[in-house]
């Protein structure tokens, strides 16, 4: 999956430098589909293909390791996540399929404090406000209507 599209490049350029903003706008979200790592991008530097943003979940047991910083889109796109070895009826099977870091296609631009609030509520078991849930469901329904077999992702086996 191409993590940075032309549309995203344009949007990052429109928003520009947010280094002085205490509550920046998160433009894109990338995640590890088999883990807890998440990258929230607030700025993008096309000349180096590097983003600035908040990185979370690289050390799931220790949220104190979450931090603001730069991350390379080239590195994220090169990551291949292998499935674990499967033992079935005393035979080992190592799947050839791999996964990659993905862009959250349903993510909508959000101020950073709202992301933290949603995460805190989910982690504490508190309810997320109905308005946020409705916005997310509406976005999912719209996106699913836009999907067709022709542009569905291919899975290599």
C-alpha cells in the first residue's frame, strides 16, 4: 500500500508547519495490522519522504515510550510482517503471506487532543461519545460504498 498519496501530499502542504501548535491537526494515521504500533502524522516533508508526528505503541507494555518525532515513510513501506509458524498435527507450516504497515483509510483529520481523549476512554472502558461513533460509522459506510472489486487490495499467498 502506498502510504502517502498525492492527495495527502497536497493536504500536508495546505496545512503546513504545525510546530508551534500545541494541539496539531493529525492528517494521517498508519498502523501495524498485527501489533499495537501507530503513527499519527501531522507534517510531511516530501523532499525526504519523512513525516513528523506522534508514535504510539512501539513498546505496548510502556506507554511512556510514546513520543513525538520523525519517521520515514520509506522505512514504513519496507516493513514486512510475517505470520508466526503454525504447528498442526505435528507438522510445521510457515505461511508465505506477509502483512505491511497500513494507512487507516477511514481516518478523518482530527486534533491531537481528541485522539488522546478517545484512546483514554477506550483504555479505561469508558464510553466514547455517540457523536464520535456516529461520525466514524458514517465514514465507514461512505467508504464501503466507494469500494469496488476493481480497487480492492490484493493479497499475496
